[in-house]
C-alpha cells in the first residue's frame, strides 16, 4: 500500500462460511466459541472424513437455478457474500458509475469441484456430455468476472492467488487502487470451496490435517496438543472506498484499513521459515504504512492454523513485532481453515471486533503451548476497546500478508 493521506474506509462486509450464511449469524457463532467441524458425506471412505462445511446453503435459491448450475461452488459463495457486502455499504450497483468501481478476489484452487464432476462425466458418458459451462464456470478468474457482471462493474477486475494470504493480498491490492485514484470504490475479498476428496486426501498426505477423532475439538490453535487443521470452505468480502467518498454520501464507516504489508519466505513450499522472517517483514511493512508501532496494536487476529510449526513460528513473530501486550485469537478453532478465503473471512470478523469492542475466543484451546508467550483469548469472549488490530496470514509458497484495521474513532 502506498503512503499518502488517503484514508481507506470499510463500508460493507459480507460472509458465507461454516459459522453462518451471513455476517450477523457468523458473528454470533464465533462469539460462542462453537466448532463447525462435522462428518462430510462427500468424504466418506477417507481417513479424514470431516470438515467445516457450510450447512443449508442453497445456491439455486440465492442465485437462481440457471446461474447456480453454470458456476462452481467457490463462485456461488463469493457472489452471495459480495451481495451482502454491497447491500450493507448502501451503494446501488444499478446507479453507481461502474467505471469507477473495481473488483479484486483471492482464490487458490479454482473450480475444482466442477472440474472433478465433469471429469467423471467425461469418463462415464463421453466427451459430448461434458457441460459447455465447465471452463467458464470453473476458471479461477471467473469469480471476479461474475462479480463484475452481477454488480455492473466496468472498472478493473482481478484475481489474485497467494495461497492462504490471498484474501489479504486482495484487500491490499484494492487499497492500492483507491490510493492511486484508479477507483472510488472496490469490492475485495476471497473465496474457496476445497471440500472434495482429492484436496482432502492431498492435504492429509502433507500431514497438514488433524487426525483427532474428537471432531468438534480437532482444530485447536495454540493448544499444546494440536495436530493439524480442519479444512473448510467459505467466502468473505468487504466494500472499500476513499473516506471522502463515503462521507459525501453520509454512509457509516465501519472501520479503516490503515496499513498492509506483503512478503515471501523463499524458504519452503509448505513449511514456514522457522525464524519467521517473512511474517515479520509483512508486519513491519503494515506498521510503517500505517504510521504505527507494534505497541499501538492491541488486538491480533492470528493465522493460527493449529499446526505444530505454524503456531509456534507465528507466536514468536507476534511477540517480537507486536509484543505480549496485545490480545490474540485464532478463529480457525471455530470455522476451520478456509485456505485462500481465510484472510478475507477473518478480516471481516476482525472488523466486527474493532467495531463492537469484543474478541471471540480461540475455540478448543485448553492448554496453551508453553512456547507461545502471548495473551491468547480463550474460554470466553473478551471485551476490549480496540484502536488498531492486526490480521496476519501465512500461506503455502511462503506468502505472507498483514493488514491493520483501525477503529473509526470519530464515529462517522
């Protein structure tokens, strides 16, 4: 994010995730410290046959049968979450100047569910039975394209892919567009629908997934007995605009994006740099861009995957760059790991913490790892007046992203 005096306002949020089909329901779920992990029919027969799925999601009802049947689930989730964010922003896509609006979306696995389904049709019924919607319905960039069509956006649209940091990369890119004057409004977020046998089996072979038979307690970030994450699906979106644009139309500003940073470990394709140098660099950039110091951050929404390596490495980075004074939580105990969507989904929930002054507990955390010297929130929610919150993401390929969400202290 470039340094200038432009302030980036957040005016809309949208969620479809294992915690709920919208922002209010999801917020209540994570505040309760519940877990969405459950057995999945589509994973029957695998060693890991559970995940954090989205229950009761009806794409035909939400999007119309014709559109829903032509696009992969990751695009379906994105469209519904996007519509909620735009509605909250008070903007009307039928009336705005679409040429001054942009779209940035993060994703990593594209339409893998649709691709695999059509592969089965190809093998069993032949090439002539493969759907003509296979490619446009599953291509990675089509999530941005479909949102642009849905919202009449004729400004820039872009797909970014930095693994689990994709959501933060998308929001950071949106902020750059706004600061450069390319757009007045940008819809930014990420979506992922990875709960298919191939992905789950592959993640399990990497040793990334929890094998805990106590399914509801399998994802336990920062716990001494954690053994991996629970895979999840979801989408999270925000509407961003320059402050003057939001103020001019009298719209409530939920919070501000005051800084962001990005880096790459250049260490290993799946394991984080044990020294945490990449994560530290991303945090340092975000603090610099925001004009803040580590001591100014009083809440950290951690990546907190519940894996042995990530949690300890991240804990050391937060302790060094922010300090022990900040309250820390991970939401993956509740909603699992939504992969590329995690940074965006968890940013939305971080915005709610900043706005309402309350931090959800780290679900399933019972015994804090002795190597993690942080003030981790668990057991119950914590009320806290939050001035500046840090959201951190660390992804495969060594991608790191950090974003700072600051309170609207003026109450606009």
